[in-house]
């Protein structure tokens, strides 16, 4: 059995990005809506982040059993960091600056 370090790294990146998205969105909407609705919006948003980041790491010509399951590229990692940063700016930095 060969270790699947690339899959582990991709899963860590995907789960951290999804968790940060959930936390930022929940903290923003909890001041505006009830806790349940804020949590529901945050879960839906973080689910979309999970799916979109997983799609970033898929190989271009994926064939099951032949090609690797994930490809770690610098463009994918930079894209994930940029997406989380934009969410942070829109939901944390800009509303706090306007107060």
C-alpha cells in the first residue's frame, strides 16, 4: 500500500476552507437572523465551498483507476486562498469598517 499524501493534503485544504467559510458566514448572519437560520445559511455556503474546492483539485482528464484522483497545483491552492480571502473581506472586514 502506498500512502496517499496528496489526497490527505487536498482533504485538509478543502475542510479548512469549508470550515473557515462556515465560521465567517455564521458570524456575519448571526447578528442579523436567528441562530438556526444563520447556521443553515452558513452550512449551505460551506457545502458549496467544499464542492467547488474539490473540483479545483480534480485532474483535467480524469479516468477512474488510471489517472490520479487529485492533482495538487499551485493555481488550485492560490484559487482556494483567494476565495476564502474574498469571503473574509466581504463578510468580516467591510461590515466592521462601516460601523
